[in-house]
C-alpha cells in the first residue's frame, strides 16, 4: 500500500524539549561566564559534548 504524498506526516525536526534544552545550556553558560569568562564557554561546550556523546533518552 502506498501513501498519498499529500497525506505524509510532517513532524518537525525540532520540538519544544530541544528548544528548552538549548536555552538551558545557554543560561548555564551565561551564568558561568558571569563568574569567570572562559568558564562560560567550557561549561556550555561540556554540556553539549555530553549530549552529543551520550545522547538524549526520549
């Protein structure tokens, strides 16, 4: 059975959870940057690297 191209599922590739996660990483990085400037980049980079390596369970 073939699907009609007009009725295909159009799910977004990014959802609310992704947006909230990126905003959270940004806020953690900014908070660290207020204490010590290089720490902001290190913290945000470490969080994003951890997500990239270990993935996110959904």
